[in-house]
C-alpha cells in the first residue's frame, strides 16, 4: 500500500515535470515567433522608428511614445493630385523641412491593422464627391478626423447628395474658413506679418496709403498695350472666354485697344518654359491683366491674381469670390460688377491718365503678395501636419453637418 502510494506520487511528479517542460517549449516557440514578426514590423516601419529617435529619444522604449506619430490614411487614390504630392510615410514632411515632421502618410488601410486607428482619414474632394455609401469607410472611431481635401473649385466638383453631410470633421481647401488653409496666396503687411486673405480684412483705405514712388511711376510709363490674358483651358464653366472676346471687340471698336490672348486659346505666345519672359511682358507692356477664374466659387481666387499684382498690371477680376477678402478696394476692376462697355471705357480712361492709373499701385507701399509655397509655415502640406499637432484643434469635436451647402455653390445642383 505504501509502495503503491510512493509510485503514485512519483508518477504525479513526473507528469508535472513533463507538463512544465512542454509548456516552456511551447512558450519559447511562441516567443521566437513573436520576435520574428516584431522584427518585420520594425523594419517595415523604419521611418517611424527613426522619428522616435529624433523627436523623442528621451522616452524611447516608452510604449506611449508611438503616439507622437500622427497617422494619416489616404482613402482615395494615392497617385492622384493632390495626394500624390503628400509623399509616403514621413518623407513629404521631412523633405519639405516642415515645422512638424511627425506625421505618417499611407494609403494602406491595413497598415495599423484597422483603419479606425488612424488619426486622420483624408479624402480627395474631386473623387469623394462621386462616391456612393459603399465606397466610404464603414466603421469609424469618434476620435478620428475625417478630412476633405480640395484645391479644385467646388463649382467643378460639387456634391449634390446629402451623403457627406455630418461626415467630415476638417476641411483642407482654399475656402477661408477651412481648418487647414490650402489657398493660392499669402498676403503680408509691411512688417512681413501674414494678414490675409481672410474673411474679415482690415485694409488701409486707399486715401491713407502712401503715394506711389517716382521710380514705380517711371516703370509704369513703358506700358503701351491694354490687356493681356494667359490661358490654356479654352472652355470653362464660367464662360470667361466669351467675356474676354466681347471686351476685346469693345476695346477694338471704340478705342483701338485690345485684349491680347496668350497660349493655346489665343493668337499670341510667349515662352512658357521661361516663365519670366511672359511675366516681364506683362510688367513692361500691359496696363491690365485678366485674372479670370475658370469657375465661380466662394473664395476661389487663384495665382492669376498674384501674377497681375506682382507684375505691375491692374487685375481685371472675374470670379465667385468676395474680392475684398483678397485685395483693398480701388486697386482692381471687377468684370462682373460692370458692363463690358463700362469696363472698356474705364480701361481707356486709365490708360490715358497716367497719374490716375498709378494710384492703383499705392498698395505696394503696404502689402506684398506671395504664393503659398513661399515658406514652410504656409506650405499646405506642412500645415496639415502642424494642425495634427495642435492638441486643442484635434480634441475639439467639429462636424460639417451641412457639408453640401458649405461646399457646393448655391443653385449648382
Ligand atoms: C511614458 O509615457 C507616459 C505618458 O506620456 C509618461 O507619463 C511617462 O513618464 C513616460 N515614461 C518614461 C520612462 O518616459
Ligand atoms: C464682402 O466681404 C466684406 C468683408 O467681410 C463684407 O463687408 C461684404 O458685405 C461682403 N460683400 C458681399 C457682397 O458679400
Ligand atoms: C491703332 O493702334 C495702332 C498701334 O497699336 C496704330 O498703329 C494705329 O494707327 C491705330 N489706329 C488708329 C485708327 O488710330
Ligand atoms: C472649436 O470649434 C469651435 C466651432 O466648431 C470653434 O468656434 C472653436 O474656436 C474651436 N476651438 C479651438 C480651440 O480651435
Ligand atoms: C467627427 O465627426 C463624426 C461624425 O459626425 C463625429 O461623430 C465625431 O465626434 C467627430 N470627431 C471629432 C474628433 O471631431
């Protein structure tokens, strides 16, 4: 009986030892498997690891330091404009020398295992306005920002359904109330501070501006031709070509002046490779430049305006914007606020009155116009990452409840 008990005890201990050995063996296999897959993860995220070294070397090894990376998922096609220029991973932010480079771009929806884990999901406007419900993400985390991105005019890419109402948290567009500004220009004052464009502007009044310098007046005297227009798309929803043609006819018939159209839609050409040639032509020869937009949308004012202003031609604008957000009154003519006859008469009057014409350049004593690419602090791709680092903005729950009406011009649908 005792012997039997001892046998039983030995058997029991042996079984326990074998079980323990088996358990350990299994654990080792599992661990090594994990090490391998971890290794793969690390190498596939080389740039992420690099960032942690750069930005947060002191908390390396702290699991939460991963949170310093802001993950951006491109939901729409990554090879289309504008996403193609965002770069992959952190490369786009690093190569541009952005103030913040801890953002990571991918179009791989499984990159974090589950797309609800991304900080931002970005959608290119021209594509997403054509999507149906099934093409949109089906799951969503409340902490994520869905961002609508478009540098294209809303009149060319409207949304006419209610599908996107309440869908976006942020917008990244040329509209002046977008969380992330993606416009065509930056306006600075005398002290180089950015002052616009903005919905509310506090321009100096024309009568309070300094007089135009004699030097500039001399430069303006080389001009001999009425108006230039550089255009490559002959058809546009705004029918700007028709307006330009009518203006040309009126100028020719009544004043022996003309609109000289450069590019594939006109009879003139200047070297496109050498942009400076075309720009110098405006500066030297032309009193006016047609800053005609291809479509009418709120705040849609493109580099065509900056070109006129920077190359000493008075802009004749034709667009859907409230231009007081972009320029002081009295420095431009608006083709939508005058008849063709009035516009031609005004042009002729200014051409024949050099002192009055020079008044249109007083603003140059107080403001400068730049492309948005002039600095990393205004570069739209950098701004996106800057915004993701703005904790207040990220925490703030913002929803575009009536996106359709925010984006689509009235009467477009
Ligand atoms: C790890 O991160 C947490 C939260 O950000 C922080 O409180 C903690 O101090 C960090 N630990 C180390 C070792 O840096
Ligand atoms: C244009 O904007 C200015 C400044 O915000 C505003 O005072 C004016 O009423 C606006 N004009 C139109 C036609 O909306
Ligand atoms: C019209 O202007 C051109 C120069 O641009 C000039 O050669 C021509 O004589 C003018 N015609 C008339 C009728 O004034
Ligand atoms: C949060 O959002 C509201 C409106 O959506 C805005 O008025 C407020 O300024 C925002 N706060 C911050 C800190 O951005
Ligand atoms: C984003 O929008 C969704 C849908 O309207 C909303 O549920 C969520 O709270 C918003 N999140 C943030 C962080 O703004």
